[in-house]
């Protein structure tokens, strides 16, 4: 997992919000107890190449420990988010997820519920370059 070949399912907070708002506002939509929301399934290395290309800045992957990860973001996110993300990474490692033992697939849920394609990692970085030290390009 430390070589960047791990695969992780991604979904944007924007997509989760749009799905939730659409479901809450439309009582006629089919109801289910859970909605699998997977918009993209890149490897860690692919996830690094995306902002590198969009922001035109070199980025390299360096594996770190759980404690290093927590310490790096502790002052930038709230304790609940830190706890959630810490448990998520532990789950990925302990379950074999991300080591090829579990296959992920992009689901059609976001499109079928909202009528819009999921926000890609590339589009996320294109929409928010200044947050990551890049420049917003004008068309």
C-alpha cells in the first residue's frame, strides 16, 4: 500500500450533498436504506498525477504513519473529521481495501438521483486551484 498502487473509491462532498438534497426534496424517488456513491476509483499515484497536472506543480507521494497523518492535519480540520478519516484509513488497511483484495466500481447512483455526472478529482482541482497553491485560469 505504501508504493502508491492502492485504489480508493472517491466521492466528492458536493456530490454527497446533491444526492442528499435531491432525495430530501423529492419524495417520489425510490427509497433504499443506503446509496452507494462512488464517482471515481483512482490509485494513489493517479490521484497525485491529477493535481500535479492541473496545478502544474510537482507533487510526490510519501507514505506516512497514522500518527504523522493526524499530526499534519490536526490544526486544519475538526476533531470529528480527524477521527472519521483516521478510522477510514485504518479500515482500508485492515480490510484489504486498496490492496487489490476488494474491487471497486464507479456507481451510477449520483447520475441516476441527480441527473448530473459525479464531480471528478480533476474537475475538483480545476474548480479550486487557489486553495492548493495553483492559479485560477480564465477561459
